[in-house]
């Protein structure tokens, strides 16, 4: 069994999609952490029976908040951190604590349109395709190594709202599968270590 934590800031639809994908598997979402008090993701976590925690950046440095986050992650023995609409740039404190084990999904075909307005900027561009990117998190803004990208062709006459719905539907399809694959790899690596330890005894 591998444990993950989801960091979110808003609606939590990707959080829900991941939770549904993990149903019936050996892997679990150990906790959800959110930086916004009234975010709908708390209701989703409650309905799923997943512990939800709020952290506040008000009158606190990023490093102070991340120390609190790390305390929660350590308490739940989290092995993978999944960002799902978490609207904060992580510092080296948290990134270095989980090297290669923090992932994010971004609603554009990176490196095009990083940052918070990706869907709108992508929609308003002349690019023939829009899409999503799942990537590992580093110190930059949507600059980490790409794990997978999926694209959508534009539809003539499509509105921004319709394009946004298609982007989110693609996120809900792709992200849970990527997360599941990473969890499987983590579990396999633990089993390999156990087998190696047995051989040395």
C-alpha cells in the first residue's frame, strides 16, 4: 500500500477523480490539505471520509506554512504529494523533502502558458491544440519534468466555457491514471527493497 496526500485550493474535482480511481485498490489518500477555509474540497473530503486540514498563509511565511504541511504529511506517512488546483508555489523546503514525488496537473501544453490563467490564454492564442500536462514539481512555476501530455483539437465556434469543460474532463481522465501508475511504482520499489533486505540476511 502506498499513501498520498492531495494539496488543493478550490473545488476539488481532480481530488474527487483521484479518490474514485483508487477505490478498490491497495492505495489510499491519507489526507487532504487546503489553504482556503471555505473551499468546496473540504466537503468532498468529508463525504469521502478523508481527513481534511487547513493551512493558512495569513501572517505566515511560505516556509512556516510548509513546515506545518510537512508535519501533517509525516504524521500520515505520506509517500506521494499530489497538487490538485493548489494555488501556491512550493519552496525548496517541501520540494526537497519529496524529491521527484510531488506531481501537478496544468491545463495547458507546457511550456506554453504556465501560471494561473492557462486555459484562457491558451484559448485566446492561435494554437491549433489545447491540452493538459502532468509534471513533477520543481522550484519553478510549472517548470518541472513532464510526465505526460494530452491534447485537444479546437472546435470551431466553441466558447471559452465549453473549452474549459473539455479541458477539465481530460484532466479527470488523465490525472488519476498517472497518479495510480506512480503509486504502483512506489509500491514495487518498496517490495524490491524488502526482497533485497531478505537476501542479505
